[in-house]
C-alpha cells in the first residue's frame, strides 16, 4: 500500500521537495529509526540497561513529533492519509474507546488505549516522511534487521544457554522485556517474514535476505508458540496468494 501511494505521488513532487527526497536519511527519519530499534530490538537493554531507565523510546518519539512539525514542508506525500491503514487505525482506536463501556478492567483498557494512541501518532508521522521508495526500503530494512538480531539471540539462548529469563521449557530462547512472552516474540518474527521475502525477491544481496529469513523461521519454532506457528502459516500463505 505504501508503495502504491509513493508511485501516485511521484508525479506531484515539487522541485524543492524532489531535491530533498533524494536524501534517504533526514533527522525525523533518523529519530523514527531510533524509535523502531529501541522498541523492537529489546536485546539492546541487556547490554545498555540505562536506556530503559531514561525511557529512550519515549524521548525518541517526542523528538520525532517535534522535528516533524518543524520540517513538515520538506515532505511531499499529499495522499498519505488516504491510505486504508489510517482508517483501520481510527476504527481500532474507536472500538477500544467504545469497549470502555463494557470493560471489566477499565483502567487496564485505558492504559492499553493510551499506548496504542502513542504508536498511532508515530505512525501518522511515519506515513508522511516515508515519501520515497529508498526511504521505504530503509524503513522496512531497519525493522527486518531488528527482527534478525532478536532471532539470532533467540537461537543463541536456546542452544547455548538453554534457558534465559523463563525457566519453563516453552520459554527457552525467549528474550526479556516486551518480548518475554513466546507469543509476542513469535509475532515479531512473523511480521518480518513478508518483508524479508520482499528483499529476497525484489532487491540485491539475496544471500543476506535468505540467511535472515532462515534465522527468523528457526526462531519462530524455538519459541514453541502454537499461535506463532499458525501465524507463520497464515503469513506464508497470504504472501504467496496475495
């Protein structure tokens, strides 16, 4: 969907915007990358725990919003908010608000809604600043790279350490932090599978993409997540069919 929007916008780029779009990395995109890495590669906090203490993800998100507001005119992506994912996000948040009326734990529901709204704000900025195909490749490459690092650590935990933060057999290979649950970790890996397949089929350095894909597929199995395996089958079928 992002790719389709980019193709529609190419003919509308103004000369000044076209010049700036030649740069793959801008300051807001750099902050977006930090936000993604520190969110999805929780392995970092094992080596640099102080980053969690200072809440680096929150700081990166705030800096991203501020820097985008100061440089919004540099990004020409007028049809970004016509993306169906925007409507899906609004519907998702709206349903969560309505669920407060029937929730057994309204405090927890409100807490999850607040976290989701923060991600929504970051998404609304990301969909505007990713206005070229080169930036799109960089964006999904960083996410896929984070997943590969987490997968490598999962395999290392399983075969070298046997167990990390969860002593149960089902938790072997699981990383701490937001992905300390096997299902959450498998979900991260499954999300990256179609992106790695995209790089494998459409871009250069196919051996790197293939190696990353094999690591991620192996890590899904080592989480022992039943939902993760079913999700992997659905992702694979959906990619090849759609």
